[in-house]
């Protein structure tokens, strides 16, 4: 087929297919839209592009005059983990709540009049039931709502978190399963000479992290995190938990020495 139609490679074949399907769609009074792979060749100007492999595809398509919907996996994929992997379902990548909120769909010189809007995607092949759907949707869907409907000048992370907590109360009163991963600690292990150090953080503002290395569960009387923790060479388990104003906010993160060294 490629030889018969003088198509030199797979990209040319994809472009042939896209153009043919777009003509059929438009013949029936509809408008064609496709994921950003379709933009790897010449497209009719009427075809819109969904930018999912980052933002590059959408930006380039918009500059060529196409309408675009910005839905980059790096910000808007709600089927990815939203907290430290040790406290989340096993998923190959992550997009935290704060990462979603930091997205700005009209940036990097993209023509604003070509951006139809944005979209959050929740792919369900890893979700067993609707409770899992709710857990992955909220609160990231609320963050993306502000991202897609608010100008950058009106976005404020701390204020969003305050509003989010009110939404959480309403949602939980309706038996909606909301993720509280924002109140859990994250952990990263770094090298410092011959030492291994654990770096902890929490996305929620106004919080404190407390931890133990003695196998006992931490509380707000345990050691308060203030900087990288030197990890012992002997067997231990690092346990950490987030408090705010004396109240425990999230789950206890627990990692053995072996698990930490793998990081």
C-alpha cells in the first residue's frame, strides 16, 4: 500500500490515514480531532490536536494554526500516582496535586486564541471499581478546574488548599472517596559522599514532618524533620508522618533500609 501510494515511511502512512478519516468526518458535518501523533505530518487546518505527550505537540500545532486541547500527561493524567510510591497503588509514573495545580495551559508563546481548553484524563485499566475512580479524580480534578478556568494572576496554592479542604469535607459527607495524599510525606534518598541521606517533604502548606528510625510509629513528640537525615548502616525502618497545628494529617510512611537503598 505504501509503495502504491508513494508513502516513504510510517509517518507518511499515518498522515495519509489521518487526512482520509478527517475528510470522512467533515463530509458528515463534524470536526476532526486527534492525539498529537497526528501532527507529525501535514494536517488540514480544520483538524484539532489533543496535546498529551507533554506540551510541545500542542504548542507547535497551535503555531501552525490548529485548534488545540492541552492535556499533557505530565500534568493532567489523573490515572498516575499522586503521592509517594510506598503509599499509593503501584503505577509507573506520578503526577502530584501540586504538579497539576502548577500547570499553565497558555504559556511558552502558544497563541491563546487557538487553545480550545484543557482536559484531565483518567484512564481506567488499573481501576477495579468506582471507589478507585473517585480516589484518583479528587482532589486533582479540582486543581485542574482552577487551572483551566482561572488566569494565572488568580492562582494561589495556599488559598487553593484551603478551598480544597472545604471541598473534602463536603465530598466525604457524601461518601465520596477523596485522596488525602497531599497530607502524606514524600521521600527521596540522595548520596552525600559515603553517606546516604533521606530528604522528606510535604506539599501541604503549614505542615511539619516527624519521624523515627527505631521501628516505633512516630507522632508529634518524635524527632521533627529539619533537614536531610543520615541513614544508619545497621538495619532500621524510617517512619514519617505529617502534622499540622498538633493534629495528625495523613498516613505513616514506612520504608525499610533495603527499600530506601533501592531509591
